[in-house]
């Protein structure tokens, strides 16, 4: 289903709210028909990026190409093909039926509306007879979220952008949203970009993941971010002290660089067969989560070291040989030179 | 206080018997208030939408001017309109003075800031997610305008009712521009003022009852629309 050519190409995107930089993306390609996961803490820039991809927000600087053509937003070429489901979707003050057909009416498409609304509602697990005549205020949070998704699915969009679609829904609704989104991709080749804090859910639906921290994009997915304060040691090194007394030695940052990232591949696990040598940062922590990455069939292991989460990517065989399980205490390490600053 | 009770009884009689001078004033009031409301709403809604929806340089100052115009004294409007439409004024040739059309101009000036300012406030209070939702569903500028206005229809109705309240109860403009001419430019409010001065309480109360009934009917129809 995924095609090689990018449906989106973002080039040198910079976005500011006042003086504050919200997004700083040099390059981002999103392949047509792919399902991309977007993750990062609150305020990292995920929603801003989704609004830009929906052409509802113009970046302060930079260019966005859609299907190879530069778009500045609001042109019918993209407006009618890309749709965004926001975190708290707004339902118009009318019935569920009228909410769902709103997008079709805009497109002057009045063909077989009832049947299409029935199909759209069934995709999100809602019964037409029960819900179509309900008013916007007669729905629960999860039902409203699913109605809003149905209003987008009925449009058969080329791109469906979902911002925290399961933030306020129960497990059943989350599964329905997952199934409906996947079906949209499988049936119509819809490109999906999904932002979510629920990593387990996100990894269960997405093929590739990018993470955002302070507006900076990491195309390799979730990574270990070390934030300040740092203490300079004078030998082109600095120290990050963790709350429990452990200290990490890092190479010194460059100018205007405030945060450090340690890539998954640079974090090692100490074992009897492979004891750490001198000069490596040694940290003890316990495994807090293990996630299966669908595409690579590898496992993402999150290790909590005091207040810092380290993420490693291991094969299932390695997990088995090391006997890793959530809650187990292990020793991690990385070299001071292995950090990158941004 | 018996004269008030007597006045009520007489007033009902006057209304039932269809006193021509009273019903002429009622008709004149309905004409000028409907026309001025129609014009001020037609112009005020899009203006209010633009002021409330868009961010532009000088928006704060414009809002201050609009809010100030809400409290514009009616006699001042009457004076200014009089100056423009009197024989020496630049619109003197149109014969608007002592005419219902002249009153409509004055009342429109009175109602326009009410409709515009309340519409702007209502639009400013719109959930920011609404615009994003409309854009993300593919709405163009025209659809955004009409859908936003429809979403805040109760707020818009409040603006119109407020404007109606001002124009239907207004005395200064109707008196100065209309001249309170019987069977011609006499409105309910100018008639009440005149009849009270003459000590004809029954006529005044009859007209007052009509005014209250109109206001009640307007609010009743609004409540009905809200329930829809």
C-alpha cells in the first residue's frame, strides 16, 4: 500500500509563537499511503506540525510540498483532500447526521447521503438508528470523538491527520478508532499521521515513528532526551546529575545547544559476558515498559533511571537471552561522546 | 393612584375599539423599527463577524470605538441626522426630515453598533476549535462565515433583540427627526411622551401595553427558535 514517493515534503520549517521557537524541522518526508506515528511530550510541537500538514497553519519560515507541489494552504487542491481530527473535536450544533454530512455538503456532494452516513457510523462502531438523529450535546466524549472521525472518513481523504485520537476514549473506542483508521489506509490508500501519548496504541497502528522534542524532530522515533541543568567540568565535558545521586558525563554542548539526545543504538546493557569498560556512563534502573515495533519486529525497552527514561531497541532473541521483563533492574551504559546536542 | 387603574381600563377599550391615532402610531413604530433593524442587521452582522474573527492592526481601537457607540446618546444622533437631512444639510434635497425614512436613518445609526459589537463579541467567544474543524473539513471562506454565524445563532439573536429593544423604545431620534406628526411620523414612544404631557394617561398606557406586547412576542418567538 505504501508508495515510495513522498506525499509531503517539508523543507527548513521554522515556526515561532512570538519569540519562542515552536518547530525547527530541516527535512521531513512522509510517504504516500504510510502510517506515521508522532510522539513527544506536551508542548513539543506535535499539534503545530499536524496543523501545518492540514494547511490550517502557515509556518513562519520554510516550504511545504504536497505531492511535489509547493502549497501555502487554503487552496482547494489540498483543502478538500487533507483532513485533521483535533484532540478535542468540535461538533457543530446540529444532529450527528448533519455533522457527518457537513464536509460532503461543502463539496456539493449530495449523493446517497443516508447510506454513506450509515457506513461511516458503522466504521466507528455507532448504530445509525440510535445515533444519527442525536444532537451534539447528547453524546459522550468517546461517541463525539467517533462521530468526528466518521465525519472525516466519509470524505475518503487522501490524508487523515489524527491528533491524540484516543486521549479521552475507553479501550473499546480506541480499538474501533484504530480499526477504522487502518481500514481507511487499506481501502483508499489514505496516508495517516497520528499523534498520541499512548505509545503502545501508537506502535500497534503505525509503521514508522518520529518523535518531537522542543520542536526538534527525530525521524528515528522515540529517543532518550537529557535536559538541563548541566554542570560544566572544564575539559570539554559536562555533568548531568540525576535526582538519586547518579551522575552522567557528557561531551560539552555547542553554542545555543540546550538538550542532549542519546540514540537507541548507542545505549548498551551490561551483562556478565559484556562488562562495561572504564569511561562509560553506568546507570542502574528498572525496565518500565516493553513495546513491540510492528515494522521492524524489534522491542523497544524503556528503562527508568531515577527521573530519566532511557530507550533501547532490542531483538526478541536478545530480550530472551538477557531474560528481560518489566520491573527487572538492569545496568545501562553509554559513552560521553555518544550524545548529540540540539 | 386611581387614575392609573382607570387608565388601564380605558386603554384596553381604546385598543379593542381600534382607535385610529393609536394604531397609526403602532404601525409607524413597526415600520421604522423593522426597516432600521433590517438594515443594521444586514450591515452589522458581516461587520461584526470581520471585527470578531480577524486579527488586524487597530482592532483594539476599533472595538473601543464600537463599544463607545453603544452608549451614543439618541438626541446626539437625532441632532447629527437632523443637520444632514434638514434643508441646509447635504441630504436636504431628499425630503427626509419629518418623514419615517429620516427616522429609519437615525434608528439604523443607533442599532448598527449594537448589532456589530455584540456580534463581534459573540464571534470572539467562538471555540477556537471551530475554525480548525471547518478548515479541516474543507470549508472555504464563505462556508466558514456562514457556519460560524449559524453556530453562534443564539448570540446573534441576542444582538438583534438588543438592537430591537433600543430602536423600539427610542424617543429622541423619532421626536427630533420625525417631529411627532399625528398619523404620519408619530411613533409609540413619542405618542406616550405627548399624551403623558397632556395628562391623557389612558392613551399613554394603551400605547405602553402595545409596546410591551411587541417585546413579549419577540422574546417568545426567540425562545421558540432556541428550542428548535
